DNA sequence: GAGTGGTCTAGACCACCTA
DNA sequence: AGGTGGTCTAGACCACTCC
């Protein structure tokens, strides 16, 4: 029961009760939560308040709501997930061969723009220098997998075109004589914008992994800045650190 | 203006209008959004609906609400962030020396439990075998930085105690004669539970990076399973991939 | 048809901030 | 004191599911 005189809002108190019941297995995966009408009676609150109590549990993925059926404790996701190493700069075709699935690149947008200060700094070009700007979606077996926004130094790739980008960007690089690439990434957890969420086919409130990447050639020259958003639904990301001596303390 | 006969809910239509204004810089960082009362008049909706339109923008971190002041387009976070490599298995003291700040470990819970099937599988021990269970919070200069839930094979560490855990776990390992450790991580973006959110001092709706880690000795024997939750507020995580030849296509 | 969740209203009281 | 966001109510109509 909730405390009507507490400083904790009703909806938070109810949320914590439900959350504890799930955590302590009083409510098990697949079990229905009380209906909204039941919660109104049980806790003596209005329906809007009862709904709000469940909202955050839905956002966390702890419970699922179905219109006309009810609200249920989520079952752990048992779908087999593809595992990909996060610490290598893999090209699409390398991903395809490692997961043995068909990878498709879809170019959503391609244009040329003057470099903003941020882009110019990352690509080590003057501000306002011409850069390629593109949005691409990568699909594995038809499932949207990666949404990528990127800027490339136009001076290095004067003849980059839509055909090359709809195929493999790295095949294009190789054809230009560039043999090796490395990258520097920053990794974030993020709630995606509506645009990215829709492109990746995600539910509202589902966080994504966001990598901000600078890719460079073997000589150290950066050629691309990108923001890469990963759909976590069917893929997990792995990192292996080999045994390493513990330092002196 | 919104379309009252559309199948798109009012709150989503308003959210999209605001989102577009921010994206197209009609509303700039620091600018106030219309107040809730203004939005009610402007779009002819109730206040609950107007609030709901802004909720998701708040969750995304696109806008910030301040009671008594108003709602404003969020300014990009310019605080200097500590950058840590995600691809190494760093001990607390290594982190401390690399960021030149004071790192404190706080033990929140310590007990012994029978291994669940999942824990037993990861640690390669029989089900129900005794394992240490602990919750720890790591703080850098007083700021909660990492929340860690972990299980360790009790057979390997019969004398593990609270004192060792409040100090450095790896100092303890070293004192037991274990010289090198590696790890296998899976990385997720996640909305944290209330417990973790409060321990890390996060706002509601702020996603965290979650690493599920198996740590092992040089001989390959796993000794610890942990779920590590990272506060992104003051730290970013980096990954460097050195230049690597592009494969044949 | 009965029950479920999804949306929406038109008020209300409150805590907090700025003035 | 007046304006802001935070919470809450007691209804309402709807789309959908299940029987």
C-alpha cells in the first residue's frame, strides 16, 4: 500500500512496489500485472497516476503493454543474437562473412557541404572546406542494424558517388589505393532521435549504442568522421581483453 | 499547428513540431520552449497533453525542465570528460593513476550465495556451488562512476572479506599470487533500474552503458562474473583500433 | 459485449523561482 | 505575487482482444 502523506509521488511509490515484486520474483516473466482498473482500486489513485507508475517499467523493458490484452512482465530475450567485436574497424563485407548473412547498405542521403568547426577539426581540414555528407542504413538479412551519419574529406575523395556508397565504402577505398584503416571511437548509451528510431525500427524508449568515430589511414591522416547508431535488438557487442599482467600498486 | 483529425496523437504531433524546430535551429541551445500554458493555448490541448509532448524530448536530453523557471533547449555538454579505454581490463588503481584523481571503492553489499544456473555456467562451477556476491560502487573524486554487481568463485577465494573489497580487489588477487587477468565483455545501452540510477546519482531516463563481464586468469579459468554500469555523465569511453589491412572483397 | 490499454480533458493544489 | 513546472483527479471516448 502507498503512503498518501509521503513526499514521494504516488506513481513512484507504486512503481517501486511493482519493481520490487518483479525483482523478487513475486511477479514472474509472462505474469500479468494488475490491470489499470485494479491498480486504481488497490491504491486508491486515478487511472492516469496508475499508468504513469507503469510507464517507466515499460521504458526499462521490464514489462510489456498490449492494448486489449493487458500488461505483462517481460520475458528475457531468448532470440539468438549476432555477436560482433566492438574493438575492430570491420567493413560491411567482413561483418557479412563473419555472421554468414547478407549485408546490404542503403544510402539515404548524399550531399556536399561546407565543414562545420567540429567536422573540420576532426578531419583536419579548414573550416568551410567542402566535405561529403551522407546518411546510410546497413541491413543484415533485411533487419536494420546500423544507422550511420558521416562526413568525408572531399579533397581526398573527389569522385565519391552514390553508386560506390550503395555498395561498399571500403571497396571504394581499396580501389583508390588505400590499404589499411584504423579508428578512434567514443561510445555512448543514448535514447535515439525519432528519425534514427524509425530507421532502425525501434520501439520508443529503447536506448541505442552510439559510437562517434574518426577513421584514419595508416599514415595517420583522418578521412572520415561518423556517428554510428547500433540496433541492439538482434546484436550484441563484445570486447575481449587478453590476460595482462597486474601492475604494481 | 496540429491536425485534430489525424491518427497521430496530439502529443506526438506537438513533439515532432518542437523536435524539428530544435533540429533546424529555430530553437537554439538555451532558448526557452513555449511554457505549458502557452502550448495549451497555441495548440488547443489540455496541459497533460502538452506536458506529454515534451516528456520524450526531456528523456532524449534534448531539452531540460526547471521547476519555477521553464523548459529550455539543452546546451551541449561542455564539461571536460575523463576518457577511459573500454578495451582493457583496468583495475581501480590503474584508472586512478591514468586520470590522476582519487578513486574510492565502496562496498554496498557482501554475502555468500548458491550459484544460479547462469552464474554457475559463467564461472564453470556446479550449480548451487557457493559463490561470493557483492555490490560495489566506485567513486572518482567523490563522483559515483561505476556500479558493479559481481559473483566470484568462493572455492578460489575462501578468505575474501569486506576489508579487501573496500580496498582494491586486484591488490587482493595479486596477494593471492594471481598475476594476470583478462576479460570478455558484452556491451549494452540500457535504462538503469531505480536502484542503480540512485546509486550513480543519475536523472531519471538517463541511459547507462552496461557491461556484462567474465574475468579470467592467464590459464583461462574464469573467476568472476559481473554486471558493470557506467555513469556517462562525467566520463566517456573510447576504443582505438590501429590501422589494419583491408581484406580482399 | 466485457475488459483491456491509448489518448484526452478541464480542472485542481502544490513547490519552486524570479521579481 | 505571479508564473513556472510537478503531481493528481474523475471522468470521457476510442481501438483492440477475447470470449
